[in-house]
């Protein structure tokens, strides 16, 4: 099968072909009082031993997305893996703003509730972008940060999306569309280098959430607010100003990007590296936006020396 070639949803196996320990993790339901989301319940999973490492998932996924790196990273770190509001098993708060600043506040509240301020963090996709925002907003929050193939800079596609999502009534229209066949929607819109890694288990984990109208509204708000082109322009401007002042990113930063990806252009990684010249940059071949799913061993080998530098 050629890379990124999707098979038929009807032919998905019941279980993934690669075993994982996601469902064996320790689980806690944390009730957090946040300025952005109010009193919100977060579903958080824990595994491993060692210094704390926060793993933050991306859009339309959940803590489940890290299933294949749990044992690899858990051999070195105590993993803290939340579902963001409106994702996975966490509370849906569609009436609250879903801006990068709101999620930065949420991550700060979570880190302080667990008494792990200064922890290392790894964010995938939108999660990496939100972690960068959080580090800029609260400079002592993380000790070091890995950004795994995030968006964050307003290219033509993101600008067009922002315009489309500003249309009157679009939230209700898209929420209904997501709910028509949520598992098939997930299968079509999550892209792996090796599509044979998909399963009905995964479609259920991600798709069943979208069957909840409140969660579907949250997804629209993620697209419109967390990934809004306006905030991305401000984010880029903030990084440019820091660079022009010869001011480093607040914490050691590792950027990891696949050399091919249909979801977020790999060139975003090159642009972020230019904006954060003090960062470390790694480009991986023959993998995807979800390198922690496609090539977990290679990803861990790429990030472990950076993460363990202060261990």
C-alpha cells in the first residue's frame, strides 16, 4: 500500500494490529476551577515512572493517540495524559471560549493542580501549538517542550478556513454534519503514513465523541478559535518580536516534523525554526503528522535525548 492511501472503512479490523496499554492506564477525573473554562472535569491518564512528562493531544483525537509511546516513554517518565475539554472522556463546555489563551490557562491550572510545574511537555499537532502558547504566556510552566508537527502559522488554507467558519449558522451546520457518520468522518480525516494502523477501536474512540452534539460544537470552536488565523498571526508576530530582540523561546524547544503530511504542511516546521532560531529541529522521513502512531520507536529515539537532558 502506498503511503497515506486510505482503505475502506468497511474493511477496518475490529482491533489494531499493534498491541498497546492505553486501557490499562491509571485514570483520574480531575475537577479544575479555571478562569477560561470555569469548573471543568478533565479525564487524565497516568503511566510510567520518573520525572513528569505531560502529553497533549491534537484536534479530533484524545489521549488515546499516544497509545503506542506509553511504554517507550513510560520507561523514563511519569506520563500525564489528559483529554482536553470537549475531547475524549473530558467534559464538554461548548459555551466557553476555545482560544489559545483559554487552553494556556487550562494547562497552567492542570500543571499546578498536579504540582508538576516545570515539567517537560510534548504536544502533537494542535496540542503542540497550544503548548507553545502556554509557554509564552507562563514562562515557568514547562522545563522543556517538544512540538510534534503542529500548525500555528496562518497559511492560505488556514485563512480560508477562518473565513468559512465565520459564516452565520456554520456551527450548527457542521455539528450536524459531524454527527451524521462520525466514525467514517474520523476514518476519512485522520491520515497515517501507514493506513493499515487504523481499526474500528480507533474509529470508536474518536468518532463516538462526535456523535454528542455538544462535542461536535466544541470541535467547531476548536477549528474557529483555537486554530483561528487571527491568533496565528499574533503568535507569529510575538515570535518575530522575540527573535528580533535576540530573545530565546522561554524554554528549550524541540520541533519535530514529518517530511510529508497531508494535514499540516511540513514547511510550517521550517518557518517555526526560522522564528525560533534557538530551537532544535528534527525532520523525520517515512512517517506522518502522527509519528507517535506511525513510527513510535523512531519518534522516541528522536525526542528522548532532548527530554532527558535535565532529568
